[in-house]
C-alpha cells in the first residue's frame, strides 16, 4: 500500500492490483469469494480491504480473478495462489510432507 499526500491535509491510498487465472467456471469462483471465511483464510484476517472482479479467461481457459487490495504485491499474489489452490484442488498447500 502506498500513501500519498498531494496537498496538505489530503490523503490518497493507492491499492495494488493483481490478476490470476483459475481453471474453474465464473459462478464457482464467485461463490468461493463470496464466502468470507475462505477469503480470510487465504488473505489473512488483517482487516485488509480488497475488491474482486471475475471475467471469463480467453480461449475458455477458466476465469480471471482481478484483485485490488491495500496490501503489498507479493502478499497479494501469494493469497491469490492460495485461492486458486482452494478452487482447483480443494485445499491450500502447506508444504508439510506426509510420512
């Protein structure tokens, strides 16, 4: 998140944007993102303000998720990858190995 003060007393917050493609229909994507618990699990429960939009990906490749958030770009991309894993595999990978 970047904060600008173009004039004395004026505050402008710039949101970062990121896009990811998911191999799932738009209705399924919208249903998952409308569930606040799933979004909080991926984006963290930091009270971060985010806006999402969904469009069909070119060539019938699924759905593009466009996100604008008040968080840094790296964290936002990581959160979008977690959401993609939830949609495509049904779980968020933890990196832990099973024995």
